[in-house]
């Protein structure tokens, strides 16, 4: 997967990139704390154990505690970066982010009532098919140009707005890189509660019933933990760790269906593994089914069935493993007709690349059994820091290096006229695939969206949306394309050039309502386009400072990850996700709510 996804913390504390955080850890810490390193002292905590600590605890140890001598040559910025990398969230945000300290607490906190009574956007998509289409938006096409900012909410201490907003029963649920999850009143922006997870929360929040007649908010963090908290009060109901690999990352939103929570599991190992002291590679992607009321695991299915084993040692004496990779970065797509869920899979980390990488998989909802698996690109084994020049390539790198063209976005399930169905999946290469879910994933069509080669960060990264006629995708090269669902033919393309800065690209997930498509961009512009031809109907520059409802200083930034959500006549979006890209994006910490004036 792209490097911007691999590292949960990203650009931290003055360290230029997360890759440099790995290099600092490798040079100063790995000899004692990396499993598989021959020089590692007995009983020294490994990376898995370190990941259980808070960033504050790690920072204290390497600044004033037992590891002070080992870290004496590190700058304070480097120590903070390592602490946040291992701790899984930003430092110093525990007190500042607590909703109890905010001035805009909601006066009343009523029960949620029937969460299906009003239109919602629950999780990654407004439906289980991951169309990202809101059929009951409450915003007529002709009224879109009259959208105005209604309120803004500042995420205290945040640099990134990670979690896509979810809107259920008049409440908005969202998160940032601090580990805090918030529940707000969708109409006014007042805050009901906050919950502090152990790591940063990137997933969208899902709301569903649990035993006792209550509703729970479900989400995952960057340490592999999944949580269920009371949706009205924020009180913890249960939490479980679904994968104990130290580089686990939960990025795709879990999906609720019939009292089960289906959790996609990805990992950041590809951003670390090229370092010579790292025992590459042991992570495998998976999907885990949990009981929504108890958190008990019902089944777990790995995308690579074979367990990793030691293949050889590198010149440092560090064990090298395989097979590995094929993480699941996307939210599962539910198919009640086939009692199946569908996922897109990531690239491999080791050669030869696993046959399940860079493709789609179908799993049985009841048992987790693999129903079918198709691979759209073979041989894509890739790690951060592995150059194309073989002579300059670290020995931990795959022998046959691929282009990192995996599937990081959710497959879209659509029924066509006449009953034929199609799974539409966008690939990082810029290719969009139409697969047949009723014929073991057979290819129906494939369409290149642009002749421009995909950059390292990907051409299609986070995913598209679909109505009854077309699938829509934003492109890194700048612009949005509409493809006919039945055959993949291009209906229209709108070139969009940056306005606020020199950063091009519409990589964020797009979202649709009848007649209108919403898209965020690298330059921080939020736009609405007409689906009948792609003309721009409305745009808003989010890169500015805001007077927020909770009094927290906030500003907007790049919008290249989670997309806008629409419910109850309002549009909600988070602004501020730097990602990676050639020049890097703009951080930010604001949630924005728009309504027709």
C-alpha cells in the first residue's frame, strides 16, 4: 500500500518522513528491541511489547529514564517521533482532547431512538454495498450552489483528521490522530462525549445494536484494537485486539451485518522492512468476524493462508521470512444474496508475491471460508525504500520488485438492468475493474482512467462512488472520471486544477447524491460536480482558520483520504490529511458542516 497509509503517524515532530522514523529506530533501538536480531539481549522487550506503551511513557524512558543513554545523540524531535510511532498516537493530547473540558457540551443527551428512522451515513458508506451514494440526501441538485458553512469543530492537538465522519440518529461521530473519538450533535456541533483509544483512530465509526437494547459505536485503532462504546454516553462496552503483530494498522472501517462486526486488518510492515535490522516479513492481512455484543472472535481468515517461515538470513544475521503482505486497507462490501463479503487486497512484501495480493477476495459471512479469489496484478512484491536499481537495493527487498499497484479502496457492488451484477474496483495503477460476483469474480471489463503513469502514491487511492448509471473516481493526476457501470466505457472526465496551492489531485474518496458528486482535493478545495456531465456546481476553500463551536483553534488542509458524508440535508467533511505525495500535503484539524443557506 502507499507509504502515506503505511505509517500511522506520518510527518511527526520535525522528522521529515515516517521512513526516517524507522531509520532512527533501526539505528538506535533495533539491535535490542527487534525480534530476529541475533544481538538482541534476552528478556529485552520487543517491538510488540513497546507498542503497548503510551507515547508519553516511551518519551519519558528515552528522555529521562532507563533508555536515556541510548538516546543521548537523538534530538528532542527524534525522540518525540519515536515515541509517537511506537505509541500509536500524538503526545500531549490526553487532557486537551477531553470533551469534559470543552465549552460547547450539549445540554441534553437523549437516547438515539430508532437509528434507521432517518437517513444516515453509517461507517464508510451509506450502504453495505459501498456505493458511497446517499439516495435521501435532502439537498436538491439546484440547491447545491447555496451550500454554506454552518459550523466547525476543532480537534484539539490533532495534525490529521483521520476518521471519516459518520452521521446516525442526528449525531456525528469522528476521530483524529490523537486517539480521541467524538460524538457531536450533527445540527449544531455541540459535543456529547469523547473516548480516548490506545492508538490513533483512522477508521470510520459504525453504529449498531448490542444486547440490552443499547446502540454501540464500533471503531479500530492503529494498534490493532477494536472498540465498542455506548453510542449515547461513550462508555466502553468491550475492546479486543484482533491482531498482535506489532505493525498492525486498522484503516478500513469495520462493517456491521446481522450482529457481527467484520474487521479488515492491514499492516505497516512494508514501511519498515527494508531496514537491515528488521526481520522481513511476517505480517499477513486478514478479516476478523466479531460478535457485536461481546467482542468474541467468531472467525479469522488470512488473505495468505500459508504461515510465514524463515527463508534465509541477511548479511547482518537477521532472519528473513515469507510469504507476507496482502493487507486489507478497505472496508468490506456485504452481499446478502451470496452471504458473502468482498475485499480488495494489498501488495505482497516478499517474493514470490502471494497469489492473493493485488486482487479481490470473497469470504463466506458465516464461516469466513474463501469462496473465490482473483488477482488483477501478479508479481507485485514491494517495500518502502527499495529502489528500482538492483545494485542499490537493500538485501531485505523483494528479488522481483513490483510497482505497488494494489487495491486500497472498497469494491462497489451494483445491480444492472436485467439483474446482472458487477463489482467495481479501482486500482492504484489507475485501472478500474468490473468483476462478476456471481461467477467467481470473472473479469467483465477493465478500463484505464488515464494515460498518465501512476505515481508512487497511486492514481486511484481511496475509492469511488456509484449511482445507477456510473461509477466515479478521483485521480491523482487531477480530475474526476465517470465510467458506465455496464461496460466500463468513459462517460465524461473533468480536469480539475489546483486553486489554493500547487498540489494537484483528487485522491480522496468521492461521495454521491442524486445528480451530484462531492470530492475533496490535495489543495484543500471541497467541490460538488454534476453527475450528468461533470461541471462544477459549487466549491469551498477549506484551507483557512476557523472560529469553532468548541473554541479550539483550527485550520483546514489537504483532503485526500476519507470523503465527505451527506445526511439530513447536510454535508460533513474533515479537512487536514497531509498523506505523502511528491511534495506532501497540508495538515489540518477541523470538522466542517455545510447546509443550504
